[in-house]
């Protein structure tokens, strides 16, 4: 497997099926801002509610019937999520013939790609995959990681992004010095300071590492924590 993070915003993805498995696929695709085509004679209550709440520019197209040849046209990714093996085989055959990447529920050997279990902390995404051999184990590891990597990592990531912009825009700091700066910023106790809201201690650390040329004061840090409470 070759692991990538794929930007599918605005891209069409086809989901064949309307049950619980298809529901999970559709919701995750919509969360990634994809356009979704569902092919199924029936939908779960959740999917029906999603469709009922659509605006003038719907993100979801529902073809309320069984799968037909041509339903995958224009799709970047294809998900076969039915409990009918004949339909599953047809979807896989059509997708592969058209050069589309296909994911097949409960059939890892037929999949061109797998969906990992993901821990999300703002722009921090930690993916866990067993290449389809044990989704339950992947989910268990994700749960363990969620306990370890809490919301404090969102604050740290915002801090590093802000500092990276300042440091990389400073022509007086060359590439090797930047690397050392970033390493020094990530003190072994930095997460403990954020978790314990020890902003003065963190501010002192940044002053020591960055010096007077890249100023980052206490108000900047407090602004980062305020953003943490906003919806993702």
C-alpha cells in the first residue's frame, strides 16, 4: 500500500449502496467536502435526512434505483457498499475497466485502496491502517491514540504553523538554522506546558529559542487557545 492524504474537495465519488456501511462512507466523504453520488433504491434515515437538508447546490446526488452500467461515470473514487455479491462484482468490474480506484466493503483483496482509522486534531491527522485485515484493531489503536493526542496538539500545531510562517519568511535565517530552530522549539515539555496552561513558561521558552528577531508574546499564545474552542 502507498499511503497518501488525498484532497477530494469538489471531486465526485460514487457510493453504491444505501445501508449503514454506505452511510459511513458518504458522511466521511462529505466531511472531506467531496461531491457524492449514491446509487441505491433505499437509504438509511441518516442519509435521507442529509438529502432533505440540501441547499440549491447539493453535494449529494441520489439515484434511487439499483446499480446500472454507467453510474460511475466521472467518479474519482468508487465505493461498493452493498450486501449483494453480484452487484459488488459488477461495480468492481466497471470501476477497474474505467481505471477508477475502488473500495469494496469486507473484501480487502478487491480493493485498490483502504480507508484508515483516523485521529483528527485540527490539521493533525494520524492514520492507522491494517490494510483491511483487521478494522477492529485499527479502531482500537485509534482510540488509544485519541487518549494520547488530545486537543492540546491542536494548539501546538497552530503555534508551529504561525512560527513556521514567520521563520520561513525571514531571509536572514537559512535552511539549516530553521531546522535547528524548529527542533529547539519542540521542547520535550512543550505539550505539558500547553496542557497545564503554563503560558508564561511557554512564552519564556520561545523568547529563549527565537531571540528578539522573532517575537511571540503571551497574547499571541492566548489567541491560539481561544481558537481551540471554536467548532472544527
